[in-house]
C-alpha cells in the first residue's frame, strides 16, 4: 500500500543569543555569548525541531532561501530535501554559514520524520547501542586554576570518566594548568586537552611529551586542523597512547575524506550542527567505518544523542559546558548523564526535545 505523502508545509526559523555564565576563551578565540539558530519544520500538523550553534546570518539564509527550497517536498524524503539544499547554495559556498544552515533544517526534518512515524529518532536510524558515552568539556583558558579544578572535579563526581580542558592561550602556563587539572581529577578520569590549533608543530610535539607525564590521552587540534601534515606528524611522532583528534570544522564529506586519507587523526570529530546535519553526520560515520577510524561528536550533545547511538564508529560525545547549559535552559526532554553516558528516552518521538518558547523569548534576536 502506498503511504500518504506529508509535504513540508512551513519552515520557521528564529535565533537566540544567550550570554555565557562567565567569560570563555580557548587557545585562539574568546566569547561572552552563544547564538542558537532554531528551525521548526511542519508537515501534516506535526512539527519537528532542529538547531545549530551559528551566527544569525545562518537564520537569514534559511529564511530567505533554504526554507523555500524544501517546502512542498515529502517530509519522509529527507535525502531529496538535503540534495535540494546543497544544490541551492552552490553559488554561496558550502563551508561555514551555508552548511550550518543546512544542518539546522536537516536536523529539524529528521525530528519531523520521526514524529510523523511516532518513533524515537534512534529507532528510525537504527540503534547500534543503548547509550552514548560522554566526556565533560570546558576548562576554558579564561578560568582560574580553582575554577578549572572545580569544574573538572564536578564532572568526575557526576560519574563522567573523561574530562577535557582548553590550552594554548598562554603556552607558558599550560603545563601548570594541566598539572592542576590532573591534581583535581587524580587517576579517576581520562584527561583530554584541546589547543584549538594554537601551537606550531614543534611546540605541540614538545608539549605533547610533557603532557604525557600527566597521562593526557587525547590531544585535540594541537596544530591547525588545516595543517594535515602537522597533524600526521603529531600522530606519528607523538607519545604512544595519546590520540590526536580533529575534524570539528568539517562542513562536508570531502573535508573528512581528505583528513582520513592523510592519516591525520586517530579519532575524527564531526558536528551535526555544522556538517550538513544528521544526514552529513551519518555519512561521516560511514567514512570512518571504511577508514577504520573512530568518530567522536563535537559539542551540541542533545543534537547528537540519537545519531550517536546509531553511528557504528562512535567513541563518545562532547558534553560541552556552554551548550549543556543552554540546552537545559531552553529545552524540555534533555537527557541527563548516568554513569558517564546519556541515553535516548524511547518513550518520546524524534529527538525527544520540546523548545521552551516563553523561556527563550528574552534571548531572541
């Protein structure tokens, strides 16, 4: 029997600028607010939601172009809608704003499809696991030693066995800060560091060996993620047992393929709020499977929960302080960590999230 079509009726987009709870910085950037771009897609009197952490310009592109491109397409035909959006931004350029705009719409369409079928999204995608391991992430370079230690210790006390801190803003203090982090976590958690591309090759390689004295097991973007040779150098010549990770700035499958073919990473990162949505994220999982490289999701934990539980190569998800705070503020149905992992609520359709419009109104731009 042929199913009834459910054409996409409306794509509504809104943007919200939420101040951070403290000044935040990493090795190469600093900020005091985060913008969330929300998409609400409707078909058959059902609404799905998706979002990206992006600039307000992303919302403009969705409102002026992408929303019209997908309107009228059957909501169950997500590949058709995804291809239409990718074709529509040909003259705009795929990386950056355009890909984040596609991400927000694609994420909403997956939620819409699952709600139309009255299924949790992980069931629609096909579950590979029941829970998604996480690592606590923050440890900003703007923090005092006490703030850093309190945050990392708090995650460990919640039962999260992996924590990550930012480095690279002041290389002369980084060894001291890593030592403080290890003191706070003792041997109860894996310790990750993230330089956000702040170091030169030789600087990163030297520090990697020093960090290994504190049992640092993950070095993220020790050099620029565009420096594939430098990442490969770190992977080949760095300390045994220290994974080199990068990929959060990947916007399309070609970027990820080039990084994998260069042998640049031990773990590839991808972000469904940047890499053209859940569709792009699952394509990246397939690339990782072919390359025998594990995948880790970057930021936006609520947008990765169901896809992460469906991804075959996933290692863990980033439980990023700023985004965890925003998602708990503005959404109902946010999964809370238990024993170092988050689990989809299989009683709720789609992502399992409901946007709290009244609470968010004060942040709307």
